[in-house]
C-alpha cells in the first residue's frame, strides 16, 4: 500500500513538473509577445482610432519655401467703414445696440431727443428756416428782373435757400418720431465702435458709431529691415489670431499684396500690406502672428504642424508601426522652418513613413494612461 501511494505521488510530481514547465514556456512566449514592440509604443485599436479622429499621412519630401516670421494687425479695408454722426444737438438713446451688433442699410443706430433742450422742435425750426429762405430767394428773383438786386446778391440768396432745404430734408429723411430724430446706418455690416453711451449729449456732427462691412479687410505685417531684400519674393502669407487656433492662408481668402514701404513713424521695420476677403470670424484691429512665404525654396521633408507634440521642451511625433496597425511609436524630431501650417523636419523621420497628423494629442493621452509594464493580449 505504501509502495502504491509513493508511486502515485511520483506520477503526480512528474505531471506537475510538466505543467509548470508548460506554464513557464507560455509565460516566456507571452512576455516575448508583450515586449516585441519598440520602446515607447502605444496601442490603439482601429475602432478607437476612428472614434477619436486619429488619421495618418505619409511624410512628404520636396521644396519648402522660405519663411519670414513676424507680427501684424488686421485692419479694415478702405471704403468698407463709415462713421455715423449726429444730425442735430440732443441726448442719445442707443436702445439695445452694442459693439458687434449687426445692422442693415438704413436701419436705426440711435435716436436723438431734443425735447429736454428747451430749443424747440428741430424739424419745425428747420422747416421755418427753409420756408423763409425759399420766400427770400423767390422775392430776390423778381427784384433781379426789375434790376433792383445784383447777381451776386441773388447767388447768396440761392445758397442760403439750398442750404436750408438740405438741412430740412435731412431731418425729415432721418425718420423723426415722437421720441426724437432717428440716426440710421449708411451701409449693411456691424457696429465696430460706439463713441457715445445712452444718455450722452451730442452736438451736430459729433461721431456716434463706426459701421464696418467687414467684407474686405487688410493685413499689415511689420517686417524687420534685414528682410527688405526678400519682400519682393513674398508669394503668400499665413497668419494666426490670438483668439483661435486656426491658420488662415491669404491665397485661400482671395488675398493679394497691396504694397510695402517705409514705416511712417521711422521705426526699424517695413509695413507690408495685404488685402483679402474676410470669410471667417476675423476681427479688424486684432493683432496676429504672420508667416510670410517667399519663393526661395529649401529642399527637405515636411509635415503638418498638427502632427507635432511637445512635452517639457521635447518635440516628437507618432509614427505608425509597419507590422501592427494598432501600434504607434513615439519618435523625437528636430524641426526647422515653419510657415504656420507645415514645418520642416531636420531629423527623426524618413520620407514615406506614416505619422499621425490629426488626433496626435489623443495618442499622447493614450500613452500616458497606458500600464508601464506593457500591454496585454486577450486570447
């Protein structure tokens, strides 16, 4: 009996040893599979990539134009902006109007009340002045026929009559109401600036608001003098605003260079002016970062700026693994010139490699949340 028990224990020990060796071999195989990727590899399933909007593009090689990086400002183009003035003395009421409010051609900007001034109804006064000037001119016409008044006196009488008529017609055309004289917009657009507040007293001719069409705007880039010789070679410009991550290309906006010349204040820069269609949400008066592209090419590989991720001063991209569609490899790169949309890569990438051009930040976050010991596979 003892011999039988010893024999059974020996058999179990043999099977147990085989099982342990099998598990050891499987663990080694799994460990080999887990660490088969390059260090810094991040795995994201194709379904997850599509959900996060992660896309890849091949690294391109070719000419990359020269770039002058500087600052500038968005300005309203000539003829697209007008100032609205007060037609009479009075107290302004703006209602709900505010800077940025849209206005139509002929729509009300403000109402000017004259009732509290003690000077009487301006329309009634203008009408009385107009009627008196008309009668005076008609009387002088008859006297001229009788050679009683001179031609110069008649001319002066005509001038006073036409002036009074213009003042009266301007007031009646403004849409006067019981609440006062309406001030209207001379064009369709938006209110760029308000020079007064409700309750302010204004005199005739005082500016009330600036209205801009905002259709055609200008970009003035302040270029350092050392780049003067390259300005004539500028072919396009890309700019970024402080309130948006979007890059705007002048060619895409129907833009063109208007001219360039010396700074009016004698500064050490050259103002270069472009004009273009405002098809976006650009605000005249805002400051921008400008990249002037010249025709002098530099040969090399380049990628979209959105592909570059920075971490503590180190710039890198995510390269798609050729052997695993789920895997992305973090690759440090050294960058060169940028035109605001693309950037030259001096080292770290080869032509034809697939890099993440959209959704790179999601790949970065996936790498941060990954388990340091590596990934696991479900069988």
